[in-house]
């Protein structure tokens, strides 16, 4: 029986994780759940999974959950509550699926407590990759990818040696605006940006897909997870999202993982690794599909991808600043305050004002994160 704490349980990854647990009650048990403000969904989850501990973002939300559930679940809140869920003594595995950089402290706490990590929260590695990977090594814990591209690469690396790898190739659907011109992008609305062609996901990552920042964050995530330099990490546009990513080896062999786009597959792989368990998901019918398409990414139309590569190569506090500026810019776009193209402009502006700290401590990273958020909130020139 694998006992699991799930951070971000009411979100898209969180609910898919619970569906995997439902399919394998004999293998997985929920110890802890943490979420932000979705009280109704949390109440349902507590009734169904009877966890030992639950945390909500605020005291008010925690009180509402407490009033509505029976049983012995301890219900707490805030950053401390989140860390309590992440480090609960009964959990051996922590699924990190909160959105954004607030996932970092909780993920670090879980690592320090010796929990195996199933990582969906890519912002954790973008913001603090150097420190997270060092701490994981020190604690002897595995960080298993849930992001579909990284799960694909991880699957293609099984039984192989990392020094035989020539490069990693991350596939990208291209998001909602794959074929749009810059003129069209300038007028893109919130609703259009939230309309992802292949995946149903949380709002923040869906906007990141539309700007292609998501792929940029994933390039940095891959750098940290697999320890390869940026010249060995490529991106290819693949509109169908059937090939989830590839590894090219020095002998010219390319290994890929394919499947219908269903996040339950990479979630379950992280939970069951190194085993594979059955999962009810539709089989991929290649003959019916007929053809798959690939083309190079367009760094001119999607400068966020370019900025992410550059920030990754610079290292230090720069990826932290990129990530924080992006989170704030996306929040401003979602709130209706700025245009779609203002997202990239805000990030570029904040990056241009940043002085990189090449070898930051954890406190330096938190400080860079705070600074970048403040700057990104202040950029007013582009507001519509
Ligand atoms: P989502 O918006 O659907 O869910 C976010 C979760 O975080 C919710 O449960 C929310 O309650 C919780 N949360 C927010 N603020 C919180 C707080 N202060 N304290 C505790 N919990 C809080 O997002 P998602 O799409 O599930 O994505 C989650 C993470 O997984 C992101 O980092 C995303 O990039 C990554 N990811 C998602 C997908 C996907 O298919 N959705 C795929 C790959 C990676
Ligand atoms: Mg992904």
C-alpha cells in the first residue's frame, strides 16, 4: 500500500490523481489533501477518501470544510498546514500539484522529510532547480515527473545510460494560438487563450501554453530533472499531442512515448514506477489517426520560449525572475487588466531590470521572486 499526500487536490492534476487512486484502491491510499479555496470539492474528497489531514489556503475555508465533514480528519490551513500535509509521517509519496511558485516550500519540506515526489508543479524546478535537486540528492529521494513530456522522457530513459543520450526532444502542441499571426495575437481574448486544442488543464498552464511559456518552463524543468545542458534540449511543434516527447541516443536511435492525451497515464506511471499498472484509458489507434505532424517552433512569434531558453542558460536568479514575472503577468491577463501580448512585454521588462545573482541561496531565490512580482505588478505602460 502506497500512502500519498496530494498537494493541489481540487485542481486538474489533483482530480486526475484521485481518479487513478480510485482505480487502484488496493495499491494507493490518501493520507493528506491540500488545496486553495474550493471548499465544496474538498468536502466531497474528504467524505470519499477519509484522509488523516487536510489543509486549505485560509482559515475561513478550513472552517467551512470542518463544519461539513464527519470523521476524524484533522483540518488545518495556510503555509504551515500545507507543510504539515507535505510532511505527514504516514505519507511516503507526495504529489506536488499546486500551481505556481508557492509549491516550492512545500515540495522542499516533503523532500527534506524523505518523501518520494511526484512532480507536476514545474514552477518549483524553474524557480529553485539547483537547490531542489541538491536537497533531493542529499535526502536520497526520487523526483518522478508527472508533466507528460518529462514522463515520456523518463519512460524512454528506463534501462539506458544518460551518457548515451544525444538530446531530449520535447513536443509542444503549440497551444491555442499555434497558427495565429502577431496581428491576431495582439487582439487575442481571454476566452480564446483558454481554449486549448488537446488538453483540459488549469487556467494558468493553459495561458502558458498559448504564449508557449509552458514549453519554456518545461525546457528548464527538463534541464534540472535530467541534468543535461540546454544545447541538448530541443523543442518540436507536434499539433496532435500524441508523441509526448522523445530521446535521441548517440547511435541515432530515437525513442518516443505515444498515447492519447490523458494526464492519468503520466500520473499513474509516477505513482506505480517502476511497475506499470492497468488503467482504463482509450487505446491509441494509429491506423485511424493516419498521420502525425512535426515542425520547428517559431521563436519570433512566441518570444516567451526564447526568453525561457535564455533565462535557463543564464541560470542563477534569472529563471526565478522569469517565472515570477510570468505568474504575475498571466494573473493580470486573466483578470482582464492587460492584453495577451502584454504578458511577454511585462516579462521582458522585468528581466531587463534584473541583476542576476549567479549562485543564489534559497533566501536569495525568495527575494528575487518577491522583487520580480512587485516589478511585474508595477509595469503599467501596456495596460489596456
Ligand atoms: P489547477 O489550477 O487546476 O489546480 C491548482 C491547485 O492548486 C488547486 O487544487 C488549488 O486549490 C491549489 N492551490 C492554489 N493555491 C493554493 C494555495 N495557496 N494553497 C494550497 N493549494 C493551492 O492547476 P493544474 O492544471 O492542476 O496544474 C497544477 C500544476 O501542475 C501546475 O504547476 C501545472 O503547470 C502543472 N501541470 C499541469 C498539467 C495539467 O494537465 N493540468 C500538466 C502538466 C503540468
Ligand atoms: Mg507538459
